[in-house]
C-alpha cells in the first residue's frame, strides 16, 4: 500500500489541494471494479503535472488514491453536494456518464474502512497544512485544483466553460479573493469562464472555507480540453496547451499569494 497523501511544505499563504489526481487502487478494490471502472475515466488527469511548480512557495496536499476508492471531495457523512442533481457519492457507484463501475457495490462497513484509511488521512494533512500556513501568515488560502471533461450530459447540459470558479455563492472566501480569480479568468484571452455555475465548490471548499476565521477556500474546475490533447483515453497531456494555460494559472495564484499585504489579511 502506498501512502494515501503526498505533502509539500511551502511558505506561501496559498495551499494547493489535489484530491482527484491519484490513480492508486488497492488490489482488493480493483478486483471489485468492473471493466468500465478499471478504466478510471473520471480522474483529474495530469492536474498535478499542470500545477507542478506553478507558484513558488505554495504548499501542496495530493491524494494518491483514486476517487473510485473513496472521493476525497465528498462529505464523509454521505450528504449530497448537489441535491436534486446527478452527482457521484462518497464511494461512487457509477461513473460520470451514469454507468455502473462495480461488479458488486461496496457495503457500509467497507466504505467506512476506506474512509478511515484514505479520506481521513488526506483531510488531516490538508487541515494541518492550512493551520500551519495560517499560523505563519494570519490567514490561509486553499485553492482546490480540479478538472473534468467539458461535455458530460449526465452531469450538465451543453459544454462547460474553460474556467469554473466555485465559492459556494461567495461564502467560502473574502470577496476580494473571489474577485482576483474571476477578474484573471475573464482577462484570459481565448478562454471562457463562469463563477458558481455547475460547480460551486465541493465539500472541501465548503468545509474549509471559513473566511471569518481567516481560512479562505476557492475551487477551480478546469475543462480538460484546455490542456489535454483529447478528452478520452489515453488522456494525453498537451504540452503546448498546458504551457499557455499555466501562464494564466500563474497569474491567478501569484495574485492570490500577494493578496494579504494589500488587504491586511483577515477581514
């Protein structure tokens, strides 16, 4: 078994969360997946590569396990993120297209064992990183890094914008932080963007985003068409697309990292 989380410590106020880039599936879990599930199609492919070294001094907390093992961005109690809409659960029973992924669905006892082995250590590490950064700067900014195919009829209509910023309707961060990200996305020539559209911020953003306590959280869901050669297997990283996108992501993160001195931190 590999460690469920990889951590890098930095001195920036920004912490990058990477809950869905991992592809590790323990053998006993892989044996329960059907052929479709073993394809791991709903991975946030190459997101850790896209963000690697993008902001000097940023801390990173990355889940190494796949979201089919257990989803690090879901409420551990199992409460739905988007009531009334199609979505996936703490341990997904279907993929993003609504197709079953298990030969036999995992039971409650197994889900709890996975929560303790994977979900809990990831969030313990993320909480510790945020508290460490907050102790150093007086505040912390969690930037939760995600990506998804731009067209998934089971989950949403039409084509997803390139930049999908989520702040749970402005509740998870200072308004100035939201404005920094939204403004930078709108200025990125050739890209489309939306604030609190289909993706308003997952459980991670909502759980850690407590601006009144100096903890700010924002989710960025990127359309995979912005940096992959195609949104299909083998999910190839397109270096030219990624280089162009990284320039805009660097702008966003650099501005976030310099936010505190200009505004005085906690508000």
